[in-house]
C-alpha cells in the first residue's frame, strides 16, 4: 500500500517535471521575450505604487482617461509602477519649439532640477521624453496599443509630470524618488550600479 502510494507520488512528480520541461523547451515568442526582459531588469520606479487614484481624481476628465488606459496597457510587460514613478518630465506646450522653450525656462527658474545630484535620478526633464518613450514601448513586440490610446497615455504622462513632480510638488517628488532609489540600491546593488554606469540614474 505504502509502496503503491509512493509509486503514484513518483509518477505525479515525473509528470509535473515533464510538463515543466515541455513548457521551458518551447521557444519564447518575441512578446514573451520582451516581457521577460522587462521583468529581469528592474528599475527603482518598480518599487513605488501601482496606482495614484487620489491624485488623478483631481485631474481633468480627458487626462484621467489616459491614466485609466495606462493602468491596463502599460502593465503588460512590467507593472504600471514603472511609468507612474518615473523621473521623466516632459513640459506642456502646443508645438515642439514651445516645449523646448519651456525646458529652457525651467533651467533658468529652477536650476535645482538640473544639478548633477538631481538629474537624471530625481528629475529627467526633456522636451520630448514621454513622446519618445511611449513610441518606443509601442514599437515593442506584443505591445498592442493603438495610436489613439498611445496619444491619450502620452497626454496623461505630460500633464501628470508637470503637476505632480515639479513646481509646488517638487519637494514631495524629490523625497519620493530618494526613497525609491535608496530601497532599490539596497535590494538590487548590482543593477543600481549598472543603471548609474549607463547614465540612467
Ligand atoms: C511589450 C512589453 C512592454 C510594454 C507593453 C510596455 N513596456 Fe515599458 N518597458 C519594457 C521593457 C523591455 C523595458 C526596459 C527598457 C527598454 O527596453 O526600453 C521598459 C521600460 C520602461 C520604462 C523605464 C525606462 C527608463 O529608462 O527609465 C518606462 C518609463 C516604461 N517602460 C514606460 C512604459 C509605458 C508608458 C508603457 C505604455 C505606453 C509601457 N512602458 C509599455 C517593455 C514594455
């Protein structure tokens, strides 16, 4: 009886490991590879909250739409924490030159956002940074984001950066990023150094 149970147990174990082997042997699709890559290389952003509902409740309706889309579409490979706790800030402006002028004005009025200790780990302020990153994510295999949704996400990220990370909220944002950075450095020291050496932090 005991031997029979043992044999059954062994068979079950064997079956389980066989299934695992089969799953592991199947080549990963480009989309799965992208997701694996996203998860294998963490960012300090990932340690922050997955949602900022209370803040977004005060945003205009059209901007809130972009947030809701982001929570679904930008959480397919990494979590929504990665874009929501990002140091990227793209200023508002109707045209590219208007955005570039806005960055120049910030540099003049707020040099503290651009010092060696603040940039790029606390704030990475650039005229087109969110536009670039949303397009970069959209071009990845497995990222099914329509151009309409991509534009709404981008509009949210611009509005949110300007209202939550700089100006009246700059000090709170700085404290938030510093906390994420020190937690990240303790948890993933090698990856932290890698990001520093790549000029990302
Ligand atoms: C198909 C998988 C996938 C989807 C969907 C995706 N990402 Fe990513 N994301 C990645 C990978 C992989 C990385 C690692 C860096 C890289 O490859 O650019 C990354 C990194 C990032 C980073 C960190 C970049 C940095 O250097 O600090 C941000 C911010 C980001 N994604 C935002 C977004 C946003 C916003 C969306 C939705 C529009 C999104 N992601 C959707 C795969 C994805």
